[in-house]
């Protein structure tokens, strides 16, 4: 399993994937908003979304696990 973590502090603007989705490396999993910028969070490898640990409008910390891939 691979944990996809937040690289910065921000809020979840949009979740673009759901559990069970097949994803390819660099597919956008969700979009964070930080300092009025939209930052895509992408899959680090091919896989399947096992779990999404955040929802839209959640505030996230740097290093927080956002998505788990298997």
C-alpha cells in the first residue's frame, strides 16, 4: 500500500477520485487550496484507490495522509 500525503498545509478544495477507482501514475486524486492557489495531488504510481481519508473543505496539515493506494 502507498500513502499519499499532503506536501503543504491547505484545505481540500475538490476530491476527484473515489475508493475502487483505478488510477495511473500522475492522475489527479484531489485538489488542495493553499494561499489562494489550487494544487493538484497526484498518484505516485499506478494502482487502485483503497481509501480517501479527507473530504472537501477539510483543513489538512503537512504530512497528513490523504489517500491510500493499493
